[in-house]
C-alpha cells in the first residue's frame, strides 16, 4: 500500500469508515482466510492454502456424490455431464437435476459443445430428472435452441457479471432484458407463442449434429 495506491483507493475508504477503522486497528491487510474449511479446533487455512489443498485432492467418485446426496435433503444438481452413461449414474446417485456442461472447454479444449451432447442425454434421463444446459448461451436464440432440444433451463455463465460490472443492478437487469427480448424474437420467427410449445422438430438439425456416444459404459473415475 504505497502512496499511489492510498490515493487511488481513498475515495472508497471515505465512504466505508467502519471498514477503514477495523483495518487500521488490525495493523495490516485483511486476513484472507477460509474459516468454513477449518476442522474444529484448527486454524482457518488461507485462501491460497485452501486452493492448493483442493488442487491436490483426488477427484471425487460416484460414491462421493451418493454420500453427499445422503447428507443433503434439498435439491441436488450435478454439473459437468457430457455422456448419457454419466447422466444415468448421476440419477442413480440421487441427482434431482444435471447440468450438461463442458466447463467452457477449460478442462479439455477438444470437448464437443454442450448442446451437441444435450439430445442424447435428454433421451437417456429426461424423464427422470431436470436437464439443464450450461455453456454457449450468448443470445436469446441460443436459449430457444437448448429448450427445443429438451433442456429444462439454461445457465448464462458470467454474462450477468459483465452487466453488474458496467452498471450495477441496472446492468444485470439489462442483460436479462436482452436475453428475454432475444427469446421473444426467436419464438416469433418460429411461429411459437411460448417456450413450452417448442419441440426438436422446430429446429433444422443436421443428422451428424449430436455427439456419437458409445453404448458401453465409461470406467468409474
């Protein structure tokens, strides 16, 4: 915190005197710890310490997911499903919803788009759990495509954050308004009065659009 930084953040400090006073009393920068990750009687790890521990933790198994389901009696969604076999496993583990998502290609940049995997997954478990689509939603027409292919709803990723960063609550409202207008325009172009009237037949989908999934089950992670 040199003089330049102090001058830069002074206006924010002026409107938050209580925070500045607590900071001054502590004699240093705020303690970025994660108390919710500390075992009883242990010191809370730092943020980066907790992150490093998480990165070094073995990947969860389907047994872990089933255990977590037993510990929680509320709605339970599993994100990152890209194969019908995994969708069935999630349902067997007790998921009340699954999110068809490739995490934006962050894990494997050659992974097919989520929407290509969507129809086969809907066919496999659509009658047993809610199927959501995550990834690739940039406009209202994308929402309509996903719903027509069987998704119950979609996730819009960070789009609301861009609006919030630009103009606060009004920016978020603007983002949602743009998506809503795009949905209405796409429905109008398809001759539909509601998203509830959409079916796969409303889209021109090439025969090779969906990802070809093997019939054999994947190995347990």
